[in-house]
C-alpha cells in the first residue's frame, strides 16, 4: 500500500510530530506491502532558518533511508512571531498540494499529522483528487489549545472551529495520541467515524542507558553538574510548558546539591534566561540550546531525573508530554507537574512522582526529596526502562499504526 504521510514537521526538525512520523516510517518501511512518501516543509522550525544541507526552493525531493521525502517551501517563521507563523501555516497546504500533484503517484491512503492543523486543506483535496481514504492523526486539541495559551485570538479560534468541523466531516478515521484527545475528538465527530488511540512513545534504539561512566563524567563536567543531582527538562521552552514554574522552584533548592538543566528553544527562552539572571540562579539553572537526539541521549545519561511540566488548569487533562518516555527509556525517573492522562501514566509506571502544576514549592520539595533520598531515586530509576519497553515502544506502536491504516485502503 502506498501511504502519503503529510507532516508539516519532519527530521531534521526536532519536534514531537516529526519524531512520530519518522518512527512510523522507520519501523514499517521494510514491510513488503508498504511504500511511504512524506510531504513536509523545508526544515526551518523553530528558528525560522533553514537547516544545514538545505537550500530555499519550491520543492526539494530526495530519498532518505529509502523513503521519498518531498519538502516544500513555506513562509519562514520563528516561534516568536505570531503573524509569520500564521503565514507559514497558510502557505504549507498550498505548496504541499502543488508538490503532491507533480509526481504523478496515486497514494492508496493519506495520513495527516496535526498540529499544525491547516495541512488538512491539502489532505482533503488530495484525498478527493486521488479518490483515496484520509486518516487524521491528532496530537493536540486544536484550536482550543492555541486559544488557551493566548497563541490565537477569539475570532481566529471561531474560524478554526468551523474549519475543524469541516475537516472532521471529510475524515475517514481518527488516530489520537491520548484518551483525553480521543474524548475531545468524539465531541466533534458527528458522523461517528472510527477513533483509535496510538500514544506517543520512544525509540528505544536511540534513547537507552549508555552505561559509560567516562562519558557520563565528561558530560557532567560540560553541563556544569559535577557531583550534584541533575534534574533535566528538554523540549520546547514555550507557553504550554510553563518553564517559569521550574525557575521558581529552583529558588527553594540547595545549589550545592542540585542543579536544573534546561535544553531547548521557544518563544519563552529569552524570558527564562532573563529570570535566571534577575534572581541570580545561574549556578542552579543551566540553559542550553537544542541538540540532536544522538547528543541528547548522552545528556540524559549524564543526568539523574527528568522534569515534565504543563500549565495549571483542567484544560490540559489530555496532554502527555513525550519527553517523559525519553527520560524513562534512558533510566531516568520523572517528576511530572501534570494532570489527567499524563498523571495517570506516571502513577502507573512506578517510575515517577506527580506534583501539582503551577506549584513551585511542591516541585522543589520533591526535587529535594530525590536529591537526599538516593534509595528512592534508585527504586524509581529501576522501574523506568521496563515500563516503556512494555507500553511505549515506537516499534510496537508503528505496528499498531500499520494495522489501523491498512483497513482503510480502497478495494482494488
């Protein structure tokens, strides 16, 4: 079966949607009955600058590890500029549709990964043009999530809701990454189209314990950890993650015993750096730029505990930060300031501790607890890797994706 996989973000872009798309393709491309074509944008996210090895052009088509990747031009945008991001979202379906019609290849099925949501414009039209099924892979509650964090205005939210209803009408099936998102999808699914759940997970071949003490020591020195217990947050430093909560928590921990490592990019990064400087927290909070997964795994192995953090409020009950699976795969326990689906997963894992979102003192209390209680830290660590091996392996989840998608191929 020929699958046209539309994902606005794809490696080398570092984003949850890019990794999800890449993992499905990585573990299914060798199946004899599967042929993927990826339709994505030229890699400019999140800085607005083209990644190394790419030039600005309308269509960039190349084979990567045996898979055809078609990347198209969009309006470049950084995470700081709302207007440029809107133009980027609007330009992608136009150039994506044009590119898909230039290769004279009829897919058997189209899969769209969202957000960003406007790729559905291209997906719906292409599904009608090629007379094939359209499966919608939903990783976010949109447009509500954008409105909740102030990313979009009320008029844009209203227009987006109309478009969402239209999209749902022309979707043949939905794949959701959490029970909470599936529940929200059901509210719009007026035609009772099938809804499946395939959670996000982790590539266990990349994220793993390295068991290299020399390498661990080297990275602990590079990161300024030394003999302290290291708590790491790696990911988007944006509005959803509420990183300010972590900075506030750092005021209540002993800088001689603990250190917080922040790695990532995002709209809030400059503000976070400013807060660290204002409160003279440079010795307890270390901030670094995003790195490739191959480097990130070395950093995880140099740290001791992973941090996951979301905004307070009941709205985020559906959100499950993918970083928690990466932490666990490397043997790190998790402190999770989340609610709903994510909190349930952490409690089930026996490999982490949940705290109230937006409560820096409680977060600091657990940081201090794990710093001083090495036995508890060890027990939680031992549960980490086995839990994701059993429940959140990208390889196993790719098979689930394959079994769902093959049901919706048009009969020959």
